[in-house]
């Protein structure tokens, strides 16, 4: 039986790796080799990256990095505060669980009207402010905050520390690994929004990297190399983030789902 | 000792959630009785609801969403469990987890480009190599299968991480005791490990259920709902109605329907997660 599972695993790994490898390969292929698909002409060229560079991807990448980083920073700060308040007995777990099931893309119709009234359509803020409170982050941090023994909090209080001081100087340092893991998951989720920015932002200058790539496929469907190179450039930030913190992310997973 | 003084710290998050989740949640009811486009709106009573009940495209989207979930969920659970069991404790375990998690990190539009370059029927690599035109853009059922495969490609890594974490939580003593009693490894897997994995798989299936309702991004990137609307899941139908044809009033009505479905699934989710949390507290 285990042999069968291993065969499945090997096949699935191949299935997962194939598009990734092909993407990397196509990005470095010379333009001609792609056009005539001459596999014997295995060349190496950085031309595609030059082309992608000229297409304006850096601006889109910068916009995405900016809105996603600011959003996640806010999510962590407000999430930590909210999780601590809930741990201290604020009875709002149910509304948060409810919000967990309702992503903003589901509520785009009423949100569209709201942003019209608030004059937020077509701005950078519209990709940040509505996401600043993340139910997922609150939930994950709450799980972690519950593991901190009450005695630690009590002794800080007896020493006369204010609640804010306890939160920043006692709780936050203890939660660093969880904040990191939750932060990376939230960053990936925000980074990968497609329909929301597409609907709420039509200004070309504020295109996120997803919208940029999507437009690139529509405009240059046959430029394989450029498409692949642009995709690789757009992927870099997340992969670097993950590889640097891979061990800690897995550890947090193991502690939150154990048992 | 709990501190009431800390309660106000929850205020910013609650204010934001109120403004961007709960108010839209309520105001959608108001928009559903309007014939509303970006240029103006007029009151039409229950016309949108009447249309909702007589909309063949809506029925077909709901069916497609159900098919999508029925294809995705069981294979997602089965693959997550099988792969987690297969790699448990083997040398390449960590490497395989990194590889399988990779797709969820690739910028999603970049992933769709990778698939496009490989599987595009007219000039994708597979076609150039074999001359076999993949049926995604011509055969209705195949487009949906394509989206299912993409979704599995993207999400099984997450499932493996979760199941594998649960496997590490199975007490070694239980397995050891069974081994001493003469149980084979297959029996241990079947009678000891599998029952202990059940809550985790329940958790994953609820997550997967919600993801199925929200599968519109992959549809948008891969098939745009086509061919002939055959891969237009309910979330994508909502997007098209509201922001391609700008029938926002009817879009609000569809939103209400999706909300009801989501909340039913979410009620299940809250129960499972609630159980999980109760367990977590017992341990600490």
C-alpha cells in the first residue's frame, strides 16, 4: 500500500514541477528557439528579461510590493491588538469567524458602491484600507496567544505594566514566529488578489503585478519568453520570502494543527 | 485574571470589519431591489429576485460549482492524505513539501501563464511536442477539468502540510503499543493513524468547500468561464454580471444567494474550528 502512495507522490511531484520547470526554461530560451520550437537549438539568452524590463513590470511590481507590505503590517498590528483583547475576554469571536468566511471579493458589489461614496475607487488606498483587519490573522494569532500562560501576563500586571506595554513587550516577542508565518500567508493572499484590483482600480499607473501579467498575456499572447520572464520576475519576492523563512513556517503549521 | 482595560484594543479591527464587511453585508439587501448601473439606479421591487428564480445561466453556474467541488474536494483530500502518509519520516520529506508548496507562492497570474505556455491547445508546449490538441478550449467538460487540475496543482501542497502536521501529532506510544501487539504497518495506518486524522480531514474539507465557492480567480485567469459558459462557476458569474455587463442590482441579488450558501458552509466551519479550539485549550 505504501508503495502505491509513493508512486502517486512521485507522479504528483512531476505534475507540480513540470509547469515550474517549463516556465524557468522558457524564460531563458532565445526568441527564435521558441518561435520555431527547435529543441536542438538549446540556447541561453537574457533577452526575454530585457524585453520584460522594457514592458514596465517594475512599476507594477513596486505597486504590488507596496500595497501588500503596508496591508500586512497593518493586519499584524491590528490583529495582535484584537487577538489580545479577545483573550482578555472581549466577546467578539463569532463576528470574526463570520468575517473569516466572507472575503472582500464576495462583497464586491456593495463595496463598489461604498467606495464610490467614500471616493476611494481608482486609488491606492482602496487596495490597502479595506484589508487592514484580517479575520484570518486575528484567528491565527488568537490560537497562539492562548498558549501563553496566564501567569506571565499576571506577573507583568503586578509589576504595574499597562496593557499596551504588556502587549508590545511581553506578548508580541513571544508570538514572533506565529506573526511571521501568519504574515507570510496573508502577504501571499493579498499579493494574489486579481478580481478585486481589476474591478476597483482602472488607472494604468496603479496596476498590480497580477493585472499587469494578465494584460501582458492579452497583448502579447505569442511572446512566450517575455511572458515567462515577466512571470518569474513577479514571483521572486514571494519565493524569496518563503525560502528564507521556510523552516519557521512549517514549525508554526505543526504546532497549530497538531492533535 | 482578565483585564477589561485591554478590550478597547479590539476597536480598530472591529471598526474596520464593520465598515468593510458588516455594512456591505447589510447594504447588499438594499441594492438588490434596484435596477442599478454605474450611471444611475431606480427602484424595481422584487424584479431581481424574480429574475434570480428564472435564470437558466444561474442554475447552470450553480451546477458547475457543484461539479467543481465534487471533482476537487475528494481528490484534494485523498492526495493530501496519501502524499503526507507516503513521505512521513522519509529523507526527501522536507524537499517534497517545499516543492508542493511552491505553486501557492508563484504569483497566481504567473502560474496561469506557466500553464498557458505548457497546455495551451494551439501552440502550447505539449501540443508542439506531441501534436495532440488538448481539449480545454473546445470541449465544455474539459475546461472545468482544466480548472480543477490547476486548483489541485495549487493547493495540494497546503493540504499535505496540514495532514503532515497532524501525523506528527499521533502519539508514538500508540503506534508502539500496536506494534508490540503484532500489528502490521498497514494495520497501524488503518486502525490507529486514519481515525486520528479524521478531524484534520474534516477541517480541510470545510476549507476546500469554501475555496470551491471562491474558485472564480482561477476561472478568470484560465478560461474566462468558457467555452460557452461551461466553466463559469457561481463566483465568476457574479463578476461577469456585475462588472462586465454592469447589472449591479442583479449582481447584489446573486451576492445574497452566494452569501446564504457561504454562511451555511461557514456554520459548519465554525463548528469544526470551534471543536479544534476547545481541544487546543485542553492541551495548554
